[in-house]
């Protein structure tokens, strides 16, 4: 109708012009050309005006959206000062900043990954371990591989856009069977195989192959929770459907082994609608909460039959590390609706800051932040005290990133609108302290490679 009205107006105009005493009357073709030109100009003006009005409406209704778009394209390079004092009150809204993508580094990482993965495909496809010097391969159990390496890397292949490599890995997964008569680590199988399948399911846009495999594997792992306390057995026979204790520490389980299963099982309940997976790992968290020590930190070992911590070292490294990581991530996973995980995480990190974080100068005079371990000591009267030992193993290097994630996800005034890196004004006191500590721990971990 717009075009019809335009043509009617143009026709009237030409009629008036041609009868106004002009010496030259336009021909029919000239009239058509002028009509099309005027119509094109009229439509173009219409769309330009409509577009400008639309932009102005967005600016008026939601100005932050425009700011975000501009900052996304322009990037941010403002100075970041970690020594500014901690904010005492809630600050006003600030602009959100983003880091520029380092394309050169990204491409170098993808190239290095392809080099390593192609060698593994060539010499050891499907095996649990690759020996690059001998070009050999081995498995973690004599019963054979269940995809520790292949499944664990599916999400990396997807994220990096390596489609050909990903399709070959997917074909391997199609043919893998978890009906294997051998003992496998409940912890390793959950975080690497079950977690890998679920990550691939999510990133693939819900490829049913991965969900079917994940459900089969989780059902086989679920037998490990059939214990007097609900704490899972550390090993499982996937064919026989039986849980087993570790041969080196019979009757004991580590905090990491039992506290690092929840994200995978809870997500599986979410996507299948079956609550049984969630209930199993939630019961474990109830036992862990009830067993908390006075300082909210976890000893390395628990008595499997009694569901309590024994007097053993307190460490942020091996056998305890991911317990703390999963406290934070369960809080995030449940959209912060289950406050207990936020409370347990905050209590643990407060104790880490109070008891375990240490700062000393290295031989070059540089200030280095690190974590210590606490060793239990019993006096003649049976009283337990804790001795600080200045030891940090390499696995503790997860803590820097975990503290920084916790700062922006659980200690920001507006978690949905935080700059990268965050401004001091965007975090509360706990968050800013955790962010600075995390950053310094990462610097120390980098120094171990010098």
C-alpha cells in the first residue's frame, strides 16, 4: 500500500508539471525512470528514518545495551591497580569492561593441541595414556579403556572448532562399551568420562548419543553409593555392579573422591528428569556437612563406614583440592538457590585466608603468596593441635582461579554485570580479598616453571 500511494502521488506531480506551460513534455519512458527514482528515494528515506528512530528508542529504553555493544567491539585497556583499598560500602553502578581476545595466542594453542592430538590419534587412539617418546600406549586397567582420553577431550575439540577431529572421536564413542569386567576409579570415571559425555552433550546441542552413554555409565557408577553412610566406594566394577575399597587405604575415602561427583550427577538429573542421580550425591553432601571440622576445612581422609574425618593432614592439594572447587560450583550450578553451598564455600575460604595463606620473599626479593598444610599432632592427654607446614603441591594451583571465580560469581554486587578483570567497586570486601589472593597465587604457580 505504501508503494501504491507513492505511485499515486508521483503520477499527480507529473501531471501537474506537464500541464504547467513547460516547453518540453517528458516522454513515457522518462516518466517511468523519474517515478522509479522518486519511489526509491522515498523508500530509502523511510527506512533510514525508521532505523534512526529504532536506535533512539533502544538508547532511551535500555542505554546499557548500547554501552555493552560498543564496549564489546572496542574492548578495554584501562589500568588495573590491585593495591587500591577495599570498598566499605556498596558502590554506584559502573561501566562493564571486557578483555580483548588474544587471537595470536588462541591460534597457537589450537595449533599445539592439533599437533598433540594427531600424534595420539596416529599411535594410541582409544588408549588411556600416550607415551610420546616411544609412540606407545597403555591403559589404566588391564580390562581395557573406557575412553578416559577420548571422551575427556570431546569438549575441547568442539570449542576449538576442530570438526574433522571431533567427528572421528565421536565415531569412537559410538562403539565404546562400559560393560567391562574391571575395577575403575569412581572419581576419575565420573569427572573424566561421565563429565566428558555430558559436556559434549551440552556443546553439541543435545546429541542423544552422549546422553544415552552417560545414563548407562551413571547407572553402573550408582552402585558405589550403596554403603552404610552413603559415601561412595572409591572403586567400581562396571560389569559386576559392585563397589570396592582402595587397596592402599582400605576403609578410607578422600574428601576429593566423595565431594567431586556432584556437578555431573546433578546435571544428569537435570537433563533426564530423573532425580535418583541428584539424590545420591546430595546425600554425600549431607554427610560432608555434618562431618565439618571446627575450622570448616577438610582433612584428607574420611572413615568410610562412620562418615567422619579422621586425624589426617589438611591440604588444598591432592585428595582434597576439588572438594572446595565443587562447593563453589554447586552453588553456581543451582543458580545460588541452595545457600548451604555458598555458606560452606565462604566458611572454607575464610579459614584458608586466615590459616593457610602465607606470604614470603623469594631469593630475588619478590613477594610470593602460597598456601601451607596443617598437620595434626596429638599430645599425651589426647588433645589435637595443628602444625603449619610450608608446603604447596602443584595441584593447589587450581585455587587461584577458583578464588577469582568465586569473587565474581558469589561476591559481586551485580554478578551479571562484572568487568573482566573486575573493578574493586564491583566486589564486596570478601570478593576483592579473594580476587587479589587468587591473582597472587597464580603468579606463584607461574614462578614454579622458571
